[in-house]
């Protein structure tokens, strides 16, 4: 998998609830645990980006990594690497369904809106961000979402299991398609295209979750077995991922010469059997999906089972509603504060800056959304999607952060879309 970034990863759960005549949006309830899960995913993604937007001294071999730095870096990687990104992709699939349904209820054109939304995201935010940070996935998510849009009528019709089996088929085909794309499009363009089948599989898994009755507005927050099932399925997925990755070394071991040095290819990199790459890709799908489902299930379960945990996680919900602003802001902050010290700054200092950034942004998001409906960049994105300025003030949304109702009702406190 490529470096963690993004939020596109975290687009809004649904479009502004604006009537077809362009009037003021009507209040609606968000699903607070989805906002909290998105915030946690964003924390993981940006934490993983901190040492890659600007390379730490340890990463460039300029400084020996201390025991504490190894523990922190290794622990965050085990917890978040691949898993936070997968959770964001699942949530994007969920959000696509909520947005599609909201547009259909208003008598709009869901397909047109979805296509326009991701063209704007990719061209206005993704491509410029890619120019300053090679780990950007806004561009990649936008390309994949443009492929998801024409599939939505198929995925939203028929059996509720249809998106699930579509995801299974994509995950199974992804290793072969990735290998073919890598051969045809090596380098930069190949990196954007190569992971599309796997990403589309995550999006389809999110669509499947959104079609589950447990996520209907009538049942969300009530008793449900699905969160616990997601927890167990997530653990199983991660075990399968580790086994599959171990199998890649077992069945396709690396080649060594007589001196015990890995055989290098024309590009100067060790020769890796295509089968090993394919098994690693499949293992990454298992592991990422398992991690995403585990964290989503955990947040959902805590929201419905523990009032104290619901309040604590609910405090993160405003951050989850401003993920585009938070994500792009993190790159700007990291470049401004750390770029002059690239190769010198310790990795622990980078994680410390990331933690401070999130603390400030969590407070900022709570303050901002106390007065405005949308984050700053979210407002730009939606206004261009709808080809007119979206209202920033006006009717206060139900379950707005800071209201006692939203903090006191597990599973609620936000909008369904």
C-alpha cells in the first residue's frame, strides 16, 4: 500500500440537504459514531504521514533510532498503518450511499452530483496536493469514486449482499489487475491506477455496510449484533492477512547469490517473484479490511454500549466532519514546521507535532462548527459541487456538537448524511 494520507478519504457522509429549489437545508440527524470513526481514521492517517511528508533523521540514517522511538513508531504502525486508510475507504462507501439517497429524495440527479463532486475533489484539491506530497490519495480516491458512480445503481438494487460479493470479486481480482497495471504503467501514473481495483473493493464494502438495516435512521443507535460481528470479522481478517503475507515468503522466497546477497534487477531493486507481489497484495486487502472493520465495529459498539465512551468519542465528531480541511491542513503544517529540518528532526518530534496539530484542530473544529455548518474547505467543495454558494449559517443542525442531547444518546448526535 502507498503512504497513508487523506481524507477524501473522508468526504462528508452526504450532500447538503438542500431542496431542489435551492432553499435552506432542512435539519437532519447525523450518525455520530460514523463521524467519530472518521476522526479516528484521520488521526491514524495523518500520524502515518508525519514521517513521510518530511523524512525524519532516523529514516535517512542520520540518527540512530532510540528504543522509545522504535516502540512508538512500531506501535503506531501496527495499530494504524493500512488500517486507518482502509477505514476511511469504508466510510467513503457508506457516505456515497447516504449522499446518493439524499439526492434521490430531493428529486435530484445522484449520478451527476457524485461525478461532479469527485471531479472537483480531484482537480481542485487532489492534483495540487499530489504536487507537494507524493503520498496524496485524494487524486486516487477521486479517480476510483468516478468508477464507483456508474456502479451505484447496480450496487443499490437487488439483494443487500450484492455490494458484498462485488467487494469479494474485486479483492480477488486486484492482485492480478495490479500486476498488469504495474507492467503497463510503471512509475507515477501506474501508482495512481494500480490500486484502483483494491480501493474500489473497499468502497463496495462500505456500500454493503450502508445497506445494512442496522444503519437505517430508525435503528441506528439501538441494539444490534453487527458491531460485535464487525469486531470479530476484523480480527479474522487481520489474521488472514498475516498468514497470506507469510505465505508469500514461504512459497516465493527471495533469490540470493552465492555470497548471500539478494539478486538485483535492472532497476537496482531485489528481484521479487510476481506471485509474491500478488500474495502481498491479497494479504494487504485482508489486513486492511480487517483493521477497518475492527475499528468501525469497536467505535460503533462503544457508542451503543457505554455512555461514557460515547461522550468521549463524541467529542471527536466535529473533527470527523472537517476531514478535508484537517487533512490538507496537516500537510501544510508539516511542511512549514518540519521541512527546514528534514533529515535532522527526530521521529518522536514529528509525532509530537502531529499530536499537537490534532489537539488544536479538535478544538478549532468544535468552535467552528458551533457557528458554521461546514468546514472551510468542505464549504468550497460542496459549493462547487452544487454550482452555487452553500449557506454557512442558518438553521442549527440537530445533535450539533455541544448539545447535551447528542452527548447523551449513544449512537446519535449527528446527521445521517
